[in-house]
C-alpha cells in the first residue's frame, strides 16, 4: 500500500519506519518538501522511503496517517489539500496537548468535541479512524514489547476503514481480540481525554519504562 | 472508625455496606435526615449503620466519603457544614457527569479543573483524596471479583490522608502495589477525565460484566 505519514516527530518516525519494514511504500510529509528530518529519514530508510510536502505525500498515497500535533492537524491537512484527501482513510493518532499550559499539559479540545471529529467535520469525505493515540510511539508499532495482554482502541464512522486500520494494527502485532472498536468517531473524545491520566501514570513510571493498559473483565 | 458516607445512590450503598462489614460505624448522609433510602439502609444493615442529614453524618464522623454526584457535591458539602468538615479526610469518589448531555454524558468540569480540586478550593481545611471514581461500585469494594491484576489510583495533597485512604483500599482488597499514587490533587483531572473512555468501554462490554484496567509495564 502507498501510505503518507504526515509529521516528522517521534510518532511519525516510528510509524513510517514500521510501514516500510512491513513492505509498504511510504512518504513522510511535512510543511516543506525539503524538511531535513523527512529528507534524512528517506535517505536512511531504504527504497520504499520517501519525503515530501504534506500535499505531495497525500496526493500519491492510498492511506494517510495524521502524526502531526493535534494543535496543528487541521492546518497540516489543509496544506495537504482536500482533493488529495477525499475518499481516503485517515488514521488519526494525534493528541491536542496545549504547548502553552506547562507540564503536564492540558488539552486544547475535549469533552464535547475532539480533534478527530474536528478533522471529520472539516473534511467530510475523508474516512477518519482514531487509534493509537493512547500509547507511546514505541508501543504503537511493537505491542509485544510489553509483557502480558494489553489493549488498543479504535473509533470511526466508516466500518470498512476500521477494518483496514485493524489489519494494519494486526500487522504491527496487536492481537485481534485486543483491538477494541469503541464505535463511532465521537468515541475519540474518550480516547483523547485519556491523555491527562496517561501523563500522570507516565510521571510515576520508572524512567523510560513503556506501559499501556489492559482491560480486565469478569 | 466513624465514617460518613454522603450520598444514597449505588456508590453510597456499596461503600457504606462495605465499611459496616469491616466493622466501622457508618452514617449514610443525605439532604433530609428522614431520606427513605438512608433510613431503609440503616434499618437493614445492623447496629453499626445509621442514617442522617449531611450535617449530622459529617459532625459525628472522623472520615467522610463524597459519594454524591459531582454536579451537586459542592452543594452537599456546604449543607454538611464547613465546621463539620475541617481537618477531616474527605475521600472523593464522585464524577461530574452532565445529566443534561444525553448518553454517554459529557463532564461538567474537566481539563484545567476537577470536582476534587473545586472541593479543595472551597474547603481548604479539608484533606481531600480522590480515588475509586474510575471503577463501578461493585469493583470499588470487591476488586477480587475481577480476574488478574488491575489498578486503582489516588491523588491528594495530604500524604497522611493518602496513607489512611490506602489503608481503607487495602481493607477493601486492593493490593498495595496496585494502589497507584499519582501525586497532588491536580491529578484528579486525569482520574475524572477517564470517565468518557470508561463509558465507551462499558458500552462495548457484554451486559453487566464488570471491568477495570490494569497497567502493563515493561
């Protein structure tokens, strides 16, 4: 599959690298097609790895990943261009952490709205699926690094888009019965509002120790 | 210990019943001292069980539990009377679910504030500890009902108050290494913002099956 990963941060690198390792052709997109981080990633990641602008990445890809900060995602997707997005699946892994709010950060959107829903409203022909925003980048692409069963969530209005995303998650190593479909895209509110608790748990973890949650049920 | 449980709903009943079973003397508090639910609970729960107004319950107790809906907690505590609260530990288990917002409900407070913090600001001499709001009432008082390790969280500014609450949680059956102290009371924001995700997981659970989350860490 041809995949655009929008964003050149840790999350973008983790996902782009994993997609290439799985044999997909990937373009890492950024605001400027000559972005040094994107160019360097493409140079060192083999023939399937490319770098370009948001618009170049979106235009050539069948599936897109929004790995930009949630605070700038709408602007990034506008640069990608609605015509380059329409009809495509957009896996939104973003979190809207307010960079001006100190640490731990608060959210710029929550409770009665979410970044994922704002993307869906702005680009109604895009098939938005929220997932992976609840874990660190290394856990996203290598769930087996944690001992014992743990869970990943998914929300979206398009069932076939969720089936495609579930297939990608399974290729990453997520067990099918631990990929939890929470229903429509409004469930993204809960997924994004998990971050404040995630941050507090993170602050109490031994330094650098990755973690996630598993649902323990009767 | 003499404990006031403020609130006559499912959570109040579960906690008051458990405290009595553990040998504590409990008064279930409500707006009216003749509240039928409180009176009936006291009548059927043995000699350690009493019912009264918020103020009567608070005045006679060493520790208080806020099991009222978060949307009315400040009003309930004002009725309990600041003088009856000062210096005491208040275990706040409330959630501020907006009853006017449909299902699943949104929160009336979140992100940059929490019910627990608003209680602490309004009653600065009360030793507020947030805990237990992240699970259903049956799980609060019987964590062993779920198979496998799972976690409960705690936040508060008073270390000795948290030690006391931790002792109560352990008496309920929570394992010491699964009682996670997240630090100061501002961590209650994360605990209260967990609810929207909890509700979405709840909606996907088989009917009536209790659940919680366990932290899976490297």
